[in-house]
C-alpha cells in the first residue's frame, strides 16, 4: 500500500486519483489483506 502511495501515485502518476476507484485500488488491497490475515490466524493456532 505504501508502495502504491509513494511510488505509483506520487512519482509515476503525480496524482492521487487512483485512490478514488474502489475496484481499482481498494478491492485489490482487501483481497491481499484478508487471505494474509486469515493465514496468520490459522498458522498462529497451536496444533
């Protein structure tokens, strides 16, 4: 997410317009975060 803000938005596109689109920005962030979080929960449970 920080890479998108500092590299893509500031250096490449020079605007924050990309963050206005839910499908283009926020949905991919959620689809990356949720499985990672769930994997952490599953792996953190002692067997």
